C-alpha cells in the first residue's frame, strides 16, 4: 500500500502529540481527514501485530512437530 506525503505528515505530527485540529490547520486539511488517516493506519498496525502473533505461533508449532518427528537439528 502506498503512503502519500500528506499521510506521512499527519502520522509524523500525530507522534508529537498535537491535537487533530492543530495538525489540520498546519497542513490545510480538515480535522476529520486527520482522524480518518489516523484510524486507517492504526487499523493496519493492529492487523500487522495480529498477523505477526499468528505466524509466530504457527512457526513454534511447526518446530515442535519437527522435533517430535526427529527431523530437527
């Protein structure tokens, strides 16, 4: 997924702790747009964490199966 410069700017300014209204004013966009961008990327981050956890547990189970089968090491 491509990240646009305005989205990068919103995320960077959000990290500094500025309220959405101030970010919107600085960038010349609506506060609602700032909130939408924040929400969109927070969902992506949550999904990535969920996927990482899932893959980690699958990898662990696979390693356990290999050890039981005697094919590991």
